């Protein structure tokens, strides 16, 4: 070989060897030494790089065993970092790496109790000079064909919550292809991480660095919420029992101009979710929640939830004694729980390096608890064993100086970025980049020194930030396209009443469509739920949120009314044994402020049964109450087309103390409450009365019980088979309602009620006819025993009652027929009348053994002293009293078919002559006495000073009435008798005639003060004055009284053919007052 060639080969070999020596040995050794020196100088914890390998031919660089932190608890470490530099970087003018591989990376991400991050305190950053303003420039040209992270792990711990958050992602893998800083050059990336309890993170997509854009798919599966729940627990009194969440979404991120983020096909799954109160009481459980087809557009500030499906939510809520919900009190009384120490972490070797190093062996600090060490590092404490340890005070001063300079630099950079972002970003009123940087600076300064915090806080925000803050924020719009909630349940309890009221709601199914959070457009709602044991509620329609309005169709079925028991118990002693509400309604809510709505449809209450809790007896019940054609207009009107009662029943009882079962059921309320209510009512503005219209009321097969316990023995009766109708009832129409009801008393005696009435004002208008047929009188024995002193042995009652009311004036016609009445034994009763009852009964009976009589009743119902007794008692009592106190009237009716009172013989004032009318009455009396041979007659002569004295004047006035009225009829051309004395002047004409007579007779006008009198008093005074003017003389009262008695006896003996020994003359009596100008001589009957 030529010598020159040998030298060349030798030079090449030497160069090769030197190159190999430099590449394989010197450069890695020097690099390892320099790296460890720098780590020792700037790291605040033990730090070491184990080995560096470099291949100068393939340009492959490998770093082995980097560790920052304790050997067994490193804060930052990896097992191997590999990079492969390509030679084409020389001519392509870009750094080109074919592969970058990171094996076994491990990171401890730890936050201290005050929010310090451990990674921020791993190095001491030297102070730097204030940076010059950066000029816009292109990024450093870099291209990496493949980046791979394998077998990584991340440990996260946060000591800020009261219960530390601690979890790990292990293994953690990442792969990126074709990463480049060249414009519009994208890279493919993949990230896979396994979290605690089987959770998994998958990220796949494209990434472009210039400009920063990315698109791809991100999914998080089976994340246990317990790991993150301490953040919620410190702000809400909710204890998580279980909960697993999964998230996935396609995304598109673009930071080329503004921040643009679009999530598409996003989905969320929540399963087995359960929360309790701090006391362990269950609050809510959710079987599953699936949200799919969701999009989020950050630029539009819009979230569209395409599809929501949820199953099996179960919630518990209660209203407490003070009226607040237990959820309200739970949050109102919430105080953050005491801080817990982090769970100790087992001491184990987590160093990714293959074997311990010399540097690790020389570490003098023993292995300590991992959590405690993490807290120490996060709080900024330097390791006691780090190399080149400086004096603590000097190190602290340097750190404070470094932190201050770093904060200034960060603030300057943040100001620049904020100004750029403010000019680009829309004015939404949210925090800008400047404010974010300022907040970060303040947070950092808080952990350094109060003076830094004060200096930072004094820095005013830029004008752009103020303008942005004053601009109204654009509201986010959240749209829910379709939601289906199934199988929801709510366990509700109301503890405010004396007896707590539980209410079960569910299973509840709810469908919502096109819900818009802005609330301007209607959305569809469909609800179906159970209520109580068997109740059902359904609602469907459309709702608008702003302003609130709704059109809903609501249907209810079998709603248990017993839930109202606790609310009515404080007011009435009534047990609601059963009752179910059903309805078909259309609800139209027009507005909330002011409240305006209408309800149309129908409703029914079935199987209502109430119990008197005092007597433990039925009070009111019915099989079904139906309201058809219901139309309610809030604060205006209530219209019901028809009301139907099926088998209604009511019980009415008069107790021993004369109170009723209705009054004793009412519980008196405290006077203070009623007084307050009255005051509030007085101050409340007057409102328009509610108009009520009921088209008709129908009763089918009703019944009732009546009892009077004041009697001895007690009285009771029942009405069955009560059916009929009541016509239209209307508060705004004075037309009375028709009534037609039929039933039976004690199963066999028919009852009919017919007529018309105004139920809203019965004292204004009423015309009712009631008929009772063949009522057994034995049921009335208690009344006869108490008031008449005798039991009823047998008999039947027929009643025809006609009651009329006009403007509170009652006029009643009672037709009574007693068939075969027989009295039984005498009964001791303190309330019995002291009258010869058997004599009265004997007088009343006709030849068939019946008693037939009419009993009129009249009076003013506004008079508190006037009352109408029960119909049967009123009839029997009147019969007894009339038979004893007015026997002649009964005799006249029974003997001659008339109803004249034969017990008095009227004589004209000052005269003892019998008038034809008196003679006729005496003829009837004679005939009646002939039919009653056991009776005796007593004649009592009567004289009246007031009547007989002015008799001449009275006769003259009567004649003047007849003459004046006669002339008036002649002038009108009416047909008149030949003599004025044959006329009978109507009573309603006497007052007008008297006006003229007074002026003619007395030659003067009535006194002026009489104008203030009512018509009756004025008439009476004028009549008195006229009669007094004609009075001339007086007749001896006793003589005229005896003459009248003798005249009656003579007529009965001579004309009536009665034996004189049946007629007795008794002493004369003197009557006080007057009786229309007549003096009535009294007759008396007695039995043998």
C-alpha cells in the first residue's frame, strides 16, 4: 500500500476513532456531568440524570433515568427519552426529528393547602433582565415525524379541598405523527390514559401549530365521580355515594383569530348516581342519564342538547315545621367540613430508572410519607439534602427577588397579550387576558408577600377592560331538542301540619321538546305521573318561559283526597275516610304578573266519605259528584253546565243542648288570627264579585238522616231514594231556579219538593211546595211526648206545604191531614203544654177519624225572633194549640166546612143587635154543638170603652168610605150596586179615601209633622182624628155587655134549638183597645 494511502487511511481511522470517542463517550459524559451540575444548582429537590447515550452516526440521542425528587417519591421522572435527528435538517433549514420517544414518564401534580403547585417550586429560576419588546416573528422551524409517550403515569393530589383529591392515570400513552411548526402543516395525534377504578381517556385527532388549530374526537369513559367530588363537597352539603360519568365528543378548535371551539356529537352518560345529606339521609338517586347529539358553539354562545334520555331518578324532599324545605335548610346551614389529612401513600419505589444510582444512595434523607412530602414540596420547602444548600435567609431573599422579577415579566407579557386579545375578542363583559394575568399574579403574590399583593392589586385595569365590563353580556342560549325522562319518583313529606303528610309522586314520565333557555318560543311538554297509591296525573301542551304562559291539557284520575286530612283537621273535627278526584281540564295561563288564566273541562269526586269524629258517625258522603262543562275565568266567573250527585248522603243532628252536629264540628280559631285576617281584609282593595253560573243540579238516589236528641225518647227519621233536579243557578241573573225532587221517608212515605228559589239569596225569592204522604206518626212520638205530654199510639201524616218568600217576607200554607190519630199514655215532660190535649183531638176528628186542617205561617225572616220550627213539630204543635185555644174555629171547619172563628160573636160598637154574619155563625155553632153533645157552651158578655165610645164615629166613617168609593166608581163608569151601603171598600183604598175625608171633615190639612211618618202611622192618626170628631156619647158598658150575652143565649135556644142547660152566662168582662170598630163577645167550650 502506498505510503500516502496509508497516511490517508490512518488519518481516516484516527478521525473515525476520535469521532467515535467524542460521540459515544466524551459528549455523553460531558453532557451528563453538565446536566447534573445544572440540576444540582437550580433544582430545589434531589435531582439526577442517570445516563446519556449518543450515536454520532445515526444522530440518535437517548437520556436514561431522569428523576426530580426523592428516590422513592419522585416529582418528575422518566425512564428513557429518545430522539433521532435527521441529516436533512442541514439543507431543509428546519430541525427534523424522525422519532421522539418517552418511556415511563411519571409526574406528581400536587397542590398544597394554599394552592401552591409543586412543579412551580422544583427549580429556582434566576432573575432576568426586563425583556425587550418582542417583534412578531415566525416560529422556529421544527418537524417531528413521530412522538410517542409510553407507559406513562400521572399522580394528582389537591390538598385545597377539605377532603384531599388523590388519583392517578396509569398507564398513560400518547402518539403524535408529523408535528410541524410550518404553516398549515397538521399532525395526527392519539392519547390513551387509564384513570382510577378503570376510567379511560381517549383522544384522537389532528393538530396544527401554526396557526393553532385542532380537530378530532375526545372520550372519557367510566370516570368515578368520587375522585372529583371533594370540590363539590366544600361548596354544597352533598355527600356522594356513587356515580360514574362518561363523556365523548367531536371537537374543532381554532385559535388563529378569536378562540373558536365547536363541540359536535357530544355525549354524556351518568350512571348509578347517588347523593346523601351529611347525616346520611338519601337525597337523590339516578339510575342513568344519557345526553347525545349535543353541540356547543363558543362563538355563537349556544348549546344544543339534541337528545336526553334519563331513567330512574329518585328524590327525597320535605317541608319542615317552619315552612322551609329541607333542601333549603341544608344549604342555608351549610358550613364547609373540616379539612382531612391526605391518606398515607405506601412507601414504594416509583423511580422509572432501572436501578438505583450513586447519587440516590448518597441521599441522607430517609423515606417519608409520600403525601407529607408532596405537601412540603408544594408549599415551597427545599429538600434538606439538595446539593450546594444555601443559607435559608439568603435563599428566601433570592426566591422572593426572583418571584418578583418573574411576576413583573409575566405582567408585562400579559398586558401585551391582553391588548391584542381585547382588540380581537367580542365585547362580552367577561374577563379579558389582562384580567386573567392579573389574577394569576395576585394569586402568586398572595403566597409570597403582602406587599406584592398590595402592589399588584393597585394596578388599574386597562381602559379596554373597563369598556368590556360595561358592555352587557350576550346570554348563552341552551336549546333542548328532545328529552325523555322515565321512571322518576319523588318522596315528599310535609311536616308543617300537626300530623306529617307523606306524598309519593311517580313513576313520572316527562317529555320535553324544543326548550329554549331564552324562553321566547313555545316548547312542547308531556307529563305522566302517579300521585299517591293510585292517582294519575297527565298534562300535555305548550309552554313559553318569557313571559310565562302555557296552554295545557290536564287529566287527573283517582287522586286520593285523604292527603288533605292534615290540612282540614285544625279547622273541623272531620275525618276524610275516602275520596278520589278526577278531571279533564284545559288550562290556559295567559300571564303571571298579573295572574290571568282560565280552566275549562270537567271534574268529578267519587267515593267521598266523611266521618264525624266526635260521634264516630257518617257525616256527608256520595258515590260520585260530577261537574260537567266547567269554565273558570280567574277573578271573573265560574260556570258549570251541570252538577250531578250519585247517591249523596247527609246527617243532621240536634244535640241534647240544642246545638247541632254541624256547629260542634267547627273548631274555634284564635281571636288574634281572625282579627288579623279582618284587618287585612279591610285594607285589601275591593274586588269584583265572582260570577257563578250552574246550569243545573241533578240528584240520584240520595238519602239523609235527621235526629233530635233534645226529645225524650230521642227522635230520628230517614229520607231515602231522593232524586230530582234543581234548575239554573246564577249569581248575575235574578231568575229563580226550578226545583223538582222526589224521595221517601222511612222507605215507604213519598216526599216531593217542587217550585223555584234563588239559592244565592233565598230570602229574596222562594216558592217551594213540599208534599209528605203516609208518614207514620209513631216516628213523631218523641215530639208529641215532649210538647203535648202524650205518646202517639198510631196514625199517619200527610203534609202539603207551600212556602213563599218575597224580600224576606215569609208566607207559608201548611195543609195537614192526620189519619187515624190515637194518643197513647201520658208522658212526663217539663216542656209539655198544660192543655186538655185529648179534648182537642176529639174536637178535631171528623166522622172518619181524620183531622184535616190548614196552618198558615207568615213573618219577617230578618227578624231574629222569628223562626220556623221543623215541619212535623210545627204541624202537631199547632193542631194541639188550636184545638184547645181556638176550638170554635175547628168546630166551624169540621161541622160546616168553613173556617170562621165561632168563638167570638162580633157586635157593632154601641149595639147589641146580632148581625146576619153573627147569626150565621151561631147557626153553625148550634149545628156543631149538636154533633158534639159532650161539649158545653159558656157565654161571656164583653164591652169595650175604646170601641163602644166612638162607635158612632166609626159607623159614620164606614158610611163615608162607602159613599166616597161609590162616587169614585160611578165617575169611572164601573158597575155599582144600587146602594152605597152594599159596597165593601178594599183596605188598600181606605188610606187614599181617608185623606179626602180628613180634609173635608176637619176643614184643614193634616199637620206638617205627619209628613215625616210612614203611611200606616199617618193613616192611623187621621182615622183617629176623624172618629174623635164624630164621637158624641157613651153607653153603659155593663148593660150593653149583659144585653149582648143574653141576645146570644136567646138566639141559640130559640133559633138553634139547643137546650138552655148547655148554655151558661158568665160575668161580663171589659175589653181594652179596639178591634176595627167591633166588640167581640167571647164564647168558651168545655167538656162534660
